[in-house]
C-alpha cells in the first residue's frame, strides 16, 4: 500500500497526491499534523517530520515531489 505522509496547507503534498491520482495509484494519506501515530510513524521511517513522504513498503521512501524517484519507488 502506498502511503503519503503530509500536513495541511502543503502545496508539495497536494502535488504528490494529484500525481498519484493521475497515475491511478491507490494511496493512503497520513496527516502528521492531525494524528500523533502518523507523526511517529513518519519519524520512525525517516528520522524527521519533513513532508511529503511517499512510501510503498514502509521501508523505502521518497521525500518531496520528484516524479522520477516516485516512479522508481512504485516500480520496485
């Protein structure tokens, strides 16, 4: 399952979500501003709370909106 860690009012988070939708990728949104468990999971995954974070396996992730890296992550 693809997960997107994001916050409110984040244009880069919105770009990631729109990009995934355009590729017809199902994903879950985990808002680290609104949910402490999501914030802790993001910190555990990356060591930080920078967003957007995209993960497909809860191990490898992409920080930010980088189409090539996102595509590579989804292909793996």
